[in-house]
C-alpha cells in the first residue's frame, strides 16, 4: 500500500521550459518542483549540445485541510509558469488547487567570514573578549542553489485552479478555476480582480466550466479561455472590467452524422495555447488538435487527428474514466510544428507546412542515450504489419498528458507518468 502512495506522489503533473530554454521545471503530485539546467557546451566536444541535469529540487506545496468545507487540498502542482529573467535570479509561479506561490531561485557561491560577534561555527562570542574589530570578507564556497518563496497568492479561488498565465506586461498574471478567472499583480498578494465569472445564480443551471485560460503573448489586454462545451472565448480587458461578454467566440459546428452519447465529453477542450506569433491559437480536445486563426471564428484552419482509432473504443474509455483525461499541447519555437500526447506512452508531432505527422514512443527500452526514435504505427484491424501495434493492446495506464518544447531549438520534454524524457534533433 505504501509503495503505491510513493509512486503516486512521483507522477509528473506539469512540465515547462523557461524563456531561454536553459532551465526546465517539472511539478509532481507530491508538491515538489524539480528544475533541470542545461549543461554548457564542452570545449572537448563543441558540437554536442549540453544535457539537462538536476539544478534544484524543493517542496513547493504541502497538503492542507479546509476546515470550513471539510475538504482536503492536495499538494499536487497543477501548473508552473516561468517569469522573464530580470536579474541573476530566476522566478517562477507554481500552483496547486487553491494557492499560487512565487518562487525565487538564486545561486550562492560565496559566504561571509570574519564576523565580530560570533565565531566561524556560529556561536556568539563573549563581548568582553572582543578587543579588535575586523572586516568580514567573502570567501568562495561550493555552489548552492536556493529556492525561496517570495509571495503567496491565496484565498481567491473557491474552485480548483486549472491555469495560470503570465501577461506580456510582465507585471500581471491570470489564474483560472472552473467558474472564474482572476487577474493578479505580481507585487500584490492580498487582492485580485475577478475578470470572468460564469457561475450561475442557481448551480443547478450550470452547463459548462472553464477548462483552460491563457494571456496573449504580445497584447496585454487580450486573453482566451476554453470551456467544457468545446468553445473558446477571446476577451479584451479594455472593453469592460468584467469580461462577461467575449470579443470573439470560436466554435466549430458539429457534424450531426457523427453525434453520439460521447460527443459532449470528447468535445471538451483540455488545453488552449497561443502561437508565439500571436496570430493563431491551438486547442486540444479528446481526439484532435485544432489550430484557429484569431481572425476566423466559425471553424479552425487546421485539424489534426491525434488518435482517431479510439473513436470505436469510447465506451470502454468511458467505463475506465480515461475519456476524462486532460491532454496538453504545445508549439515549437517557430510555430511550424505542434506536439501532443496519447496513450501507450505515445506522443504525436504534426508539421504544419508539410502536413506530415509522426507517432513516437517514450519508454525506457527505446530511449538509450543517442538512440534514434523509430516511428510507431497503430493498426485498427485486419492484418497487422510487423512494426505495428494493435489498438487492442494499447496500455491506457501509460499516458503522456504533459509535454513542452524548447522555445528556440528542437528539444522536447515529455512526461510519461513518473519519468521525464528529453529528446533532441540528431546532430551529425
């Protein structure tokens, strides 16, 4: 029993590169944040790019108990977002279901020695024995990475926080739960502004919830949020203080011929991401990824099927609750390719220019250093080719929900349960 709990705490729940791509942060269900740093290129092998090694590990959130509602608040990290670097230290926001924390990650490689009032081991000296004053000096020491909580943003969400997003003004950020979105200033912890509230007067009339929200990468007044009904609303904070009326409403009309009992569940959007250019946004629902042009609301400009072969398996996926899995998606640095996860530790990559796609597998067996990943194919019936895997033998407990793409290079991070895989383009 204890072993299962330990493993559960190790399951990675979010992955995020910082703005330069030199640092990579992961959060897990145990409330820990692990930061990996990219090693500098070595002079002996100038063409080999550095690998990522553990840089800092700290406990970000602890389990809590809400005595008023008799609710346990999990320590699980739901999201991590880096802030642009302003000085030698790095900053990131991490959140569990209720509380957002701003962390400062800094390095120390010197310590002060030669204090007047205390010895080197820290004990206070007898003031009567101090006969001369000395000037403390800084002495080199082993590098130490410290993570210190700078601010705690709490008590603003009644429901579970599913998104945080740093605004392009680098002064504010938004946080979203199932029914509300709040706007915070990074310097102010005791109040936030409620900018979206979809809670009905009577909760029995509730028809949809907010599933994800993100700020526009360049326009600090624009943000989007997606819903469990498969719709996306783009809002402009200049129009009104409470953005209860969206500026744009993105929804693809449903094909009546493909309607089924599961249509509403699988149309729920689990992730929304603006492209780096700010011209497009990408949404992920259960079976597909869609790319939308912000200037065209009636349908997406591109649709990519992630695992269409699961459409015939929706009944059993509903019974084992997998149909409610929330897959994330991400863009590469130039917005020319997108990536998202699937089952059996598969992840999918789509090239927007050539319309080619590839399925790759993140597993210990085929992930030896410097090994080349082989494309995987799933057979949906009939004769199975040698390299193909049958749709009936897919492992639905192995799922890739969280992925991240380096902002400048073809380096990707893939979280498969409690393992983090980092792949990069092969260099000759």
